[in-house]
C-alpha cells in the first residue's frame, strides 16, 4: 500500500487555520480574564474587548475560507468557527459584567 499524500488534495487552507488560531487565542484570553474577574480583580474585566476583537475576524476569516478556498474540509471550517463564536460570546458576556448591563429582567 502506498502511504504517500499529495499536497494538492483536500485541505483546510491557511485562512481557516488562521481563523482557528484567532478563535483559540480568544478563548484562552477570555478564560484568563474570567478567572481573574472571579478571583476579585474587577479591573481585568476592562480587557473584555480582546476576545471580541480576536473572535470577530476569526468568524469572518473562517467563512471566507470556506467560500473561497479550493475544497475546504467541513470539519476544519466548523472547528475554526466554534472557538471564534465562543470568543465573541464570552467577550460580550464579560463586557456585560464590566459595564453592568442588565442581563436579566428585574
């Protein structure tokens, strides 16, 4: 059996990989901000825009990579979208805690 692979086959491409990296960075930074906020450092919540800024371009890059790249694998695109969306949601929730937005109806 021949175990060689070709470089021109199906693959995720660089746009989707960069999007996944941005999403993972957004999740890690968001988790660090959340843990610091839970530890009592309320000033750490002022950094809550960072996961949002990392997650939004990741969502855009993963969608553009899925549309414009040649034969992107669906699992790679979804694997890039998931942490990016988590970063965006986490950033918005942390901003709500920082800016004292009313989340629940009183």
